[in-house]
């Protein structure tokens, strides 16, 4: 390698490091490294964009699209999926909703890819009831979703809003990011994903009875901003869904499930449950007592029992006391098992049951 090549490589690395150091820690990275051609927008043509080849097409199911009421100056809808907000210039806030309301008792998940750079007062994604007036803020620069108790929104600034109350929630997003919206219309839970990583529960107590009429919604004040719906699916609430939701949290269980043809088909249908979560992958081993850990515990428990019976009054000793004393021993194996497991959740108990009953050879 020549000296000039080394210098160029060194300079590029320095520039990259400076860029990283200058980046706000709360700013997300693009979903992929695909290169986008220069933006070419006008009033009558849509922006040309290269197709991403990094996995955004995992699912192309579209149970609904964006509601199109014809050509309007504040937005243009292309093929029912891409929205071009304020094609010429912006003079307020445009709001677009989905063609169908979310069904009660179902689990809904859809993803939106940001096709352009974002700036201005606000760009928000979320949900709203049929009482939201889509035309009320055409000449106001406001954060529409969540400004009252009829909508819930996730802003490109990393904030969520409901009933006029803003709160810090997740990372900021802009061009190239994929935003996922998960709405549990069985329990009334709203959760947002960024680049297929959960940002945590945003809101609970979302109206989810049969009388609720809630639509997917997006809004923007930014001129020539563009968002694209890349998938939208609904899943029935069932025991299969609940079990797969637990299995997909633990890589070892998921691997075992994918080895069984019938379960692999179900796992493929529920693909969005398999996103990586920002937690340690060995959580299942710590909290759910795999067979090898149970064997160790049983051995130690038996040893402690024998020791206790040799010098403790039989009438005053209990199995609970023996177990409590055993897990406080300075033993790395048992200490890891007891860390953070003072109270097991329903999901963890279900995971343990699934592992023992379906994936272990008795």
C-alpha cells in the first residue's frame, strides 16, 4: 500500500471518529448502509429511491394502506404506501391515517421507513381515535399526535406525547430508520420499535374494547418529508401467540423451536416477535433453572437437608428455610441463579414450562 493510500485511509478514519464524537448520544443510526441517490422532488414527481437490500422486506404483508382522499396541497400519497408531505413548501401540519381501524382483541404491528431527512417542528408516528380532526392544524406548526387525549405519538426528537404531556422515551430518528409500531388491542398496550429494537412500552390503558375506533396515524410539518409503510399485519390473540412471544425472547428456546418443522412455520409467521432485545441473552439460564441447574440445586438441597437434620430440631426446620440458606451460599452457580430472580414473572414461568415439557428428553 502506498503512502498516499495510507494517509487517505488514516484521514477517513479520523473523520469518521470525529463524526461519532460529534453525534448526540440520543441519535439513532440508520437501519442499513444502503446509499441513496440525490433527492429529486417536485410537485408532480415522487422521489426516486433505491431498494434496500438489508432485510427491510422480511414481510411485505399490508393489511391496510394510507387513506387517500385525492390530490391535496399538503400531502401526496403514492401507491397507498409512501407519503410525501408538503411537496412544495410547508405552511402547517398534515395528518394522514390508515384506511382501516385496529381490530379489538388483536395484536397489530406495522413498520414505517423514513425516506428523507427530517427537520422542523415535528414529525410523529402513532395512533389516534376517529375523533382526531385531520384538517384542524393545516395552518399551524404543532405536534398533533398526542396533543389531546385522543391520540398517542412518537416524535422524531425521541419524545412521546399523549394528552398534551411530553416525555423522554427513545432515540431520535431520521432518514434511513425503520420505526415499528406494536399495538396490543387485547390488553391496551402501545410500544415503539426503532430499527427493529424495542424502545419499551410507551403507553398502557389504550382503549381496546369493541367500541374503540383507533387508526394508525402519522403527521409532519417538514417540507418534502417522506415516509413509507413497508408492512402492516394483525395477529389473533391466542395461546400459540403467547407461547411464541415468550419463546422468541430466548435464543436457545427459539433455536429448539425452529428445529421442529411445525413450530418453525409458526415462528416464521410471527417474525416480528424475533427481534433482538437489548438485554443479556443468558437471562433464561439465570432465571428459569434449566435441567442442569435443577440437578445442581437438587444435589445441594439434599446436602443441606442432611446437614440440617443432623443438628437442627426436626420440628422447627422447614424446606423453605433450607432452600433460602442454600441459595445464599458463596457458590457461583447458585449465586447467578438467585440474582434478580426474587419474583418470577409469568413469561419466565411459561418459558421454564415450555423448555421442560417440550424441548427436554425425559
